[in-house]
């Protein structure tokens, strides 16, 4: 039976009637055979079992470390996204405030506000207020609502 080199296979003598042959195994290594006794065979089994156990342990440790690293990276990414979202929210709020102040100054000076401008004012003010804008613009909103709509 040739399966390539190096290779390990074990041949055991079977019981034949009442006559029992001694345990003999053969190992095919590098093109030749080496006979081993039961003690050597058991030692080899311990070595193989130990190697498999060590390999499984190392793989388990590596998987555990990969999971921890992945979790840490996800938390860092989540924190970075939260920071970006907060900055975007503040920037939009600031832009709305600037536009609302410009609308207020322009239409208070005119003494009236066109319907399209009033609709824009209302939409911007609601968005500004939902983003957590302060009370300064609320006073301006009250003044704009008192203007006649043309």
C-alpha cells in the first residue's frame, strides 16, 4: 500500500483462534519500514494526542483574540461615527441659524414676508429647533409670525 512519503500507517496482528500473536506495528517513513512495540505505539499516540490538543488550544486562543480585536475595532468605529454625526449636526444647526438670521433681518426691514419665504422660514425653524437650536431664534420666529404675509 503506497500512499506517498512520509506516511504513517499501523498494522496490527489479529487474534487467530486461541493463538495470539504479539502486538507489532509498522511505520512507513521515508521509503522504509520501522517496527515498533506496544510501548512505542502508546508513546506515539500520546505525542499525537498532545500535538492535536496543543493545536486546538492555540486555534481557540487565536479565534478568541480575533473576536476581541474585532469587537474593539467595531467600538472604535462606532465612536468615530458618533463624533462625526455630532459634528455634522452642529454644522447644519449653525448654517440654519445663519440663514434664519438673514431671513429675519431682511423681512423685518421690509415689514412683510412673501408666502414662499414664510414657508422656507417655517421649515428651517422646525429643523433648527429639532436639532436642538437655542431660544434666540425662537424670539425671531415670534417676530416673523407677526409680519403680514403677501
